[in-house]
C-alpha cells in the first residue's frame, strides 16, 4: 500500500477515551432474538482487550443488520456476549449520542468498556458521503468532542463510506484495529507476492463483484486461471455461447446482471481458456439432484456445479500454489446442492498452496465443515475482501490513511 495507516501501536492510549468501530453484525434467531454465532464478537475481542489493558476508556460503536430486516435490533445482547468473551464487564448504553450516552462516556474510567446502541438506529448512518461530509453529521459532531482517538476495526464494512466508518478520521487521530490491520496486511501481501500457478475460484450471487475481480487479476497477470461457479458460472456459460435455458437467463436478467454477459464475453475473447466455466451442472428434477452436461442443459434452474466440474476444478486447485476463493458454488444451504461448495472447500483445505477464503457465505461454509484451520487465511469481510481483489480502494482505509495527525 502506498500510503500507510496508523495502528494501535502508534498511540499512547492510557487514560484516553478511544472510540472503536467494530463489525459484530451476527445471525440472530428470528423467533427468540438470540445471537446464533459469536464469531465476529470473538474476532474483535483482541483489539478491545488490548486497548482496555493499556488503560484506555473504550467506547464501542457497532451495527446489527439494517432497518426493515427481522434481525435489526438493539445491541444489549451483544454487550452481554462480549462481556462473556472478554471476561470483562461491557457496559451498554441504549442510545448513541443522547445526553445519557454522553454522560456514560464522560464517566468511564481507564480499562472500562462501553458499547453504544446500534449505530444504524441513526438515520444518516446508511448514507454514502465523503469523509468531510460525514464529519459534519450529528453522530460525529456529538461524539468527537468526547474522544481522543478513533480506532476502526470493522474490516467487514471497510468498503462503505458511512458516518461511523469515515467521519471521525477528519478531526480525530485515527488508527486501524488488529482485525483491520491483519486483514489489510495479509490480503495485500498475498496479492503483492503471488506464487504461480494462481487460481481464483469465483461464485456466489454477486457476479458484478466477481467479474470486476476477473478483469483486474487477469489484466495484471495475478491469475493464471479463473474457475467460475454459481451465478457467475452461469453468466460465463451464457457468454461462451452455451444455452443455459430460459429460466436461468430470466433469473440473471431479473437480478439486473444481463450486462455482465457482455463483459464476460469480452474477458473470454481477451483471455481465452484462462476463464473456465462448468462442464456440467446440477438441476432439481422430480425432487432429485440430476447432473447434466453443459451442452444439454434443460429449461430448469441450475443449483450447483456438476461432479465432472468438481473433479476438473479440484485438479486445478491441487496444482495451484495460490488459491483465492469467493462465493459458494451453488445453493449450499440445500444438502442436495452442497456438494460443489463442500468438495471444493475440501480441495482447497487439502492443497499445499497459500489459500485465502474471501468472507461471506464461503467463509460460513468453510467454518461449517471445520476447515478454517486448514486455510492460510479466512477473511472476516466478503464485500471488503472482494473489493481489494478487484483492485478497488476501501473507503474506510483511505480515510484512515488521510486522518488528522
């Protein structure tokens, strides 16, 4: 990275009030409201504990879901879970910058920790703006006078330009937390020091991101081979002139991804067989999984890659010295169509190359298979990770680099 960002090591935080932005957006049981997975809370525990141990007064900002969703809720339970993980009491304020929240911040003593309410309860939080514009929001103007330092540890949200992520950097000395620091360092080092052959396994439901990655890593010579699965694979199949069936074409069009077909066609023309697509697919016929060669795809929804493709891709993975994976191969939540995702994760786990799993659903599937420890790095942020792979700047990281001294 050209410009550098501060880390916690650059500040003396003893007896200072440090505002820490973390990402603890967690799956919540819709009926009971109980947090189902505390992985993200555990991740940020290192940064919070280190600041507390160094004598900081730690104030935490975080979000849970977004307005309109069933899991959009308060952070009171997050405070309890975090207390258990840290083995320290985490106080909770049921507002963000009310007089009572501000008073709670002022009354904090060194080593104490306070979690503020879900920052997305603040109506301006979801808006994308420049750091200067965000510095003028009520959130930033109300909290800035109460803090000495801002620490951004929310790598999973680092591609967003929201008030709590970039607004404080304008007027407050700012640093990356340990999660942010590790993610940026590991991913950038992996991209800067690629060992070949290098394979990118790209799937999932966001083909625009994946096709940006393809464009970037093929153009700059990072990738020797792109293995496409999921809706990305279906788009590339269509771009290669394969009849994927009207139902699949309509699904791609309904998601607004029809222009990705032309982009994929252009990449195939420029980079030839470096762009791989499934040689067979799995559909559901009479409630059963049926694998079908790509030349004979019926007008049925494609839910996974087929067994021949799994074997073909697994060999490419075994031969690779660097593997980047983002997005599942199919509808892995359905046991009938989990095979592609699970078999390829196992192939990566058993490979001898450097492996980076790009967050989101494929990270969840990797954890579900118990394969996390066999990967070189499992990212905590799908969107942020794939933005880095696509060669894009992350708004929150740029804000850290340009923060007030």
